[in-house]
C-alpha cells in the first residue's frame, strides 16, 4: 500500500471492526466530500489524491482544514495514487481494505468501508465500485444541485457544491478465480510478466512428481497439468495470452491479468 500521511490521529485504531471508515477520492469538490462524513460522524477517512502535480491540491487542503475543525474526532489520512489508472487505484484501495481488516465481504459484526464514488475521476469511481463488490465495502453517490466548477477554472469557494442527498449504490459480489489460477498470474508477475511454458512449469512446481515416491512425471503429463490451468485463464477470463505452440510457447499476462492481480493476488502483486 502507498505511504500514508496522517493529518489528525484520533478515533479508534486501524482495523477496529466497529470504526466508521470512509474512502473518498478528492477532485474539484469540497462539500461532496465533507458532508457525508459529517452526517455519519466518520471515525476515519482516507482522502485519495494524485501523488504528484495534483491540480486539486487546494481542494484537498480545504477538505482537510474543514475536517480538522470538525466538532467530533476524526482521523484524516492522505493516500497518494494515480487517479487515471484503474490498476493503481485498485491496488491502493485494496491496501486500505486490508489495513482495516475489511477484505471479507459481508463479515459478521464488521462495518463495511463506505466509498464515495461521486468524487474524483471516473476511474476512481469504477475502482471504488469494484472494490466494494470484491471486499467489505459500501459505495455511495452524493447528489448535488449545482457545481461551481462547471465550465470555469476550478477554485475553492466558501460554498462549492450544494448537496441534496446521499444515495447508496447497489452492488453484487464478485468471485475470484480459483487459488491455483491466481498462482499462475503471480508466478508470471514475479518473472516480469512473460515466461516460456517450460519456465512456467518450473516456477509453479508442476514439473515435480506428487509426494509419496511416485515415478517422475512425463513431459506430456507436466504440460497437461499446466494446460488445465492456462485454458480457463485464457479462454474464460482473458488474463493470459499464449504465443505460438509447443514447449517453447510463451505465456504472458494481459492488461486484464495485471488488474486481476491487484484484485485477487495475495498482496495486490504488481509487475
């Protein structure tokens, strides 16, 4: 997870299952960020911002100022990401869900992380919705009656957005590929994203005979074991691509496969 900077360390500790935790990307909005937090008296908020050259920096500063002046204790944390990359943003969100121990969807007695999908970029909205479908999250959309930054240069004003209501967003659960399929993606990522089949067999240990003193596996048996993993990854999921045929064929991660690693990998593996 990217390095975080805590602005105000108050409230329950990280990972408390009863903490009211929000994730909010900050673009050219203020009230759209702060009013849902005030309405719920959030315990902790992760303000997701652009890592470098953030044009929204004045808005981040104003949001932070208002939250620090709030009449309830709130832990405000700034988290840097690339708001134009689904891959990067998903990995950032996953790090937050893991840190808060909210990665098991629907876990009993654990409050879901609430994610604002009306602020930031379209990419952060997509990533936020996907994160809630995969992990223990609850997306919401903040309706506004007008936006002061429409058709003009964005700048902080005393009143920026007039919030009308906060709408929940209904999502469905997403199921991950089987662990042995995710293992293939992680093996490829460890070795730069592309391997020959022979190399992938060794990386996964599929060239080794089962325990118990069984005879060594034939080359045909080894490739059969690998094929049973590659076929669903390529044909059903589109997470890998195989170039050429035979033992010298090369297996590569696709862009969808790299995103899948951010979603399903053991630690949000990236290459």
